[in-house]
C-alpha cells in the first residue's frame, strides 16, 4: 500500500527526483531551496538555501 505525506517544509515545490534505490528524494522549491530526504524514516538530511550574496561578473 502506498503511503502519502504532506510536506510542510516547502512553500511550493518545483521539482522532485527519486534515487534509484528509492531511499532518497531531492525536492526543489520555488524559493530556491533544495532538500534531501531520507524516505526510510521521512527525515530531512540536508537543506541547501540560496545565498543573497551576489558575485560580480567580470
């Protein structure tokens, strides 16, 4: 039986990608954040947030 979980940590999800073994999920949000999920325990392993620092273009 499939299990469905509502993800409260992203405002709006742009993209998701599931690992080949089905144990890890990567989600990308409209705010630019990326989250890596351990699906075996439904836990966020890593959160990557966009920076506000802009590098000069030379």
